[in-house]
């Protein structure tokens, strides 16, 4: 059973999954690309933004599955998810409609809550 | 009349009354014995239940005391990390001191991520122990703590000490520890136990009614 956070909206249409542990890395790095591999910035640019743009144009949604990694630095989550609003200027309402952040295990629930919190509190740069 | 000229019926009555007296005495003893046995069993049972509940409660309290200790340890690692004048990306001509600081910092980064994951692994269990009224505040404090712990410029240091950050992580750790301890203490209060018992009974009653 999925433990997606309560604030995660009900989204409809075809799902596009990003399983971070399988599609990106089991050991996510820090915030920016310059400081090392598997950064939040790289994840956002290479995976998250293209999937979200595709979902927004095709009326589907993106489901980001957080499980399976060896822990997230919170700076990674802030850059990946907060950066969607702060850097890429996605509207929070659009993200509510097309982005689902899933933690299938309770061990990743807090990361899911944090990612959603970063989207809600982010401001455009 | 018997052969000796005695009154048989009188003799029989006498024997019967002796037997009857002996039976009632035995029954009394059995009743006393059973009552004592029942009392001892009830005493043993209640003592066993109380000891079990206390051991369970002590065990649970120990787990959460260790959990709080780990929050403090995580805060200490993090403060040490934020106070290091380390640089995540070293220039080609980096000094030996800069290299040593980077290694020390990377060691702390690994420890912080490890202990953060340990704390997160136990959260689902912790949340079941915390009364609903305290859970929302606890979750906010927890998120603030993790943001201080490994947010911001974590893994991305520029060679400057971040002393404010080092203080903030200690503050957030202290708030989180206090709320965990408050929640656990609240759980052990009698009225909380009774309320939970009431909730369980209400749920069972509702299930029975619906089926």
C-alpha cells in the first residue's frame, strides 16, 4: 500500500514513473552539479523537468518513487523539488496536478513530506 | 435387633452422622484450599501482567531514550561539520591541510546521512507511540531538524565556517528531543492509556455492529 503523503493531490491520466534508486542513483548527492555526481540539480534537469513538461502537455502525471536509496541529503531534495518552482518557474498549482511523490515504505515518508514542503515554500528566483 | 441384642438402627444413624461430619469437614477444607489457590492464581496473574506491562513500558522507554540520544549525536556531528572550514571542491593546488579537512568533512557527511537514516527508519514506530494531539508539532520539529542537519549547503561547503548553522542544528535537535520525550511521557499517563483503551473498544464495537 502506498504511503504517499496526504497533501499529495489525486492525479489522473497515464503515469510516468521515476524510480530514483533505479533510474538515477542509490546514493543521491548534494545540491549542485559542480560539487559531485548525482546532485539534485542534475536530477531535476535530466529527469524531473522533461517528465513534468511531457505530463503537462499530455495530461498525464509523474510519479516520483523515493524508495530504495541509501538516504537522501536534504539539500538534494530541496534542489530537486524546491528548484522546480525557484529555478524552473513551475506553478505550484501545476505541480499539484501532475506531480506525485511516493514513499512506499515508511522509511521514506519523511523525505516525501520534505519534498512536498520544499515545493510549497519555494519562491521564484 | 442385632445378634448381641443391640439397636442396629441407632448404630447405623451414629455411623452415618460420623461420616456426614467427616464429609462436611473435607468439603470445607477443599473450599478453603480452592479459595486459596484461586487467590494465589489471581495474585500471580495480576503480578505477572503488571510485571509484563512494566517491562514492556521500560523497554519502550529505553528505545526512545536511545532514540533521543541519537538525535543529540546527529546534532553534534552536524555542528562539528558546519564548524569545519572545509571546501567540497578543492583547487588543483590545494594544501595538505585543505585535503585533510575535506577528508574529515566527508567522514562527517557519511556519519550524518547514516544517523539521519537510522532516525527516519524508526519514525513510523515512534509516530504510533505519540498521542495524535502532539504528532503535528513533532513532525514539523522533525523536518526542521533534518533541514538543519543535511539541508542548505550540505555536501557543498565553500571553505567557510557556518557557525550560525552549527548553533541552529543544536537548537532544532533540542526541540525535537523535547517533543519526543513529551509525547512518550504523555503516552505513559493513565488517562492516555484509558483513552486509547476506549478508542480500541469503540473501534471493535463499531466493527461488530457493522458486521
